[in-house]
């Protein structure tokens, strides 16, 4: 789906914003130990992936701009024979060049020598880094450590954090990225339908979830895009419930928040289904309040629309529906039942870059809408979320094949149980 031209073009965007006689560096991230001889599943730094396509730890991409000539270097960990024997790790330089479009690949151990020569032989005044540091007290990552070393060794060096600017490149998706999102949504659709056809009262939440996991693994996906929420009954009122270990009961609904990924591009979908295949009249009444809120926001999702206004639209519609059924008396009383934002941008991360409060939607942006209402007094939590592509004059619901209307849901579940 992605070829080297995609990554070459992305790097060219970055290089076009560099000053002359400067360099820019990105680290792929490092493995984190989980126990004596194991590490947590490695998650590469997403801007590094966006520029190289690589998902390996301890790699470093450097772009230099000297006398207006741009050069690219990739520093890699070269596995030892012992590492190859234990993990199958290998180093294929020609394949790396073909996959990334970077022709200068070096052993990571030579990086310090490279920097020394670069700084000694050129009038380098500026260095760029790409550091996402959400809290001041978060520990240093490799980029922080390298920037600190450079500043101590070369006090005159101006170090610029370009994270925010780099993230803006990722908010508008290419055709390759859109197709990856589309594939992720199709896999998610297949997996959700597999659950619906096998779900019945008495199963534990995790047993139902296992049908979803099976479909993902059949596509070679070791992990979903994020931890699955499968929350039946009152547990659906806990927004980030992930234990998924309680037995479901007849007459309950179950809230799923889940998504597959393809080439790391994520789907994010929420649905709330009756465990036995049939909504009660009260469940249907409350469910449709949320669905109307989602549909109202979808109808206005188009280029030129402020993204954050869509939340206010959903919220207002849901409040009006709750007034109609007598659950609340005034619009502001919805705050008793509505506790989160209505959606987020999505991409290489599930909660992806680009959530500027004043962001205006543009063609080829991908984001989610996810209104929800949580009635602890009734033991009912409902969230409905779709992954959405902004088109030239509106939007395409990439996850639209996943049953969402009450009649559609009940007919699908009944058909599977016949």
C-alpha cells in the first residue's frame, strides 16, 4: 500500500522548512523492559514511521541541509549473530534502501563521529528535533537526551522543537493513508459482525471479544489499534472500562469501543448492542437519542466546518431528545449524562495529531464522532462512534458498514441466530 515515494515526499516537505546549514533528527523509540527477559510490545514513534515506514527500535533519521544541498542518513542498530539466533533479527541494507528511499545507511555506533565531523567541518547553527512531551515531569526520551547532549557540546547551537509543525503534515491524508484507514474499517466491520453472530447472554465480555480478536489475527494483526472496551450493563457507564471479564445477562446492552489498524492506520468505532439481539423499549428510546445526535453532526461534517462545533451540535440534539422523553427538563441538564468530547482526529495514532480547538475541517482529513450518554441511575451506557473521511463536499463514513440503526442491528442479529 505504501512505497518509498510516499516517504520520500514526506521527507521533502520537512526539508523544505529547514534553514540552510542545519540538521534535523528523529529517533524511532526504544524498547521498554517488562520483566527479566521480555519487553513490552514495541511502539515506534509515529512521526518517524511517517518519514521512513520503519518500525524498528533505536533507529535515527537525520536530514542535513548544507549549502542548500539536502542529504538523508539512517542510523540503524545492526543485530549481532546472537540476536539473530534468538529473535531472527537481521539487517538487509539493500531492502532498507528500497523500502525507505534512503541510500545512506550507517551503524548507529557511528552517530557520534558523524555529528563531530558535521559540527567541526560546517557552519551549522541550527538543529531541529521532533519532541512530543505532554507533561513537564515525563521522563526524557531519546530525542530529549540527544538535544541535551548537543547543547552541552555546542552551546551556540539553536535547537528548535518542530513537533507541532510536523504534526500538521499528518492531518491531511494521502490516497495511500485513506486506503489504509478504509482497510482498517473493513477489518473492524468483519470482526464486529463476527461478534454479533456469536454473542448471547451468559457469555463473559472477554468471550465475546475473542471473536473480534480472532478476525484481527486472521489478517496478521497481533494487536488491535487500542485496548478494546467490552462493557455490558452498568459497566458501560465507566468510560474506559477494559477489564472485560464479567458475565453478560439477558436484557443487557453491551458497549464496544474498538478498532483494527492497517499499516498502523487506525479505525475507531463504538457501538452499543443488545446482548440477546433485541432492544427493550427503554433501551431503544435512549439509544436513538444518541444516534440522532451522531447523525446531526454527520450531516454537517464537510470542508469549512469547525470540528469542535460538531460536539455542540450533537449535544444540543441529544438534549432536545432527552427533553422529549422526559429524562431532563432543560438543555443544560444533559451534563448529568454526557461526559466527554464528541470525537478526535485519527491516523497513525488512534487519538492522532491535529486537535487544535479552532481546527477547520478540510478535504481528506480523517476523524471520529462519538457522542455518548451514560445513565448510572438506569445502569445504561450508550456510545456510538464512526470513523469519518472529509470529502470534497461532505463526508464518507468509513465505518458505515457496521450495523448502527436499531432495526438494522436487530435484523442482523436475528438472521445470525435463525
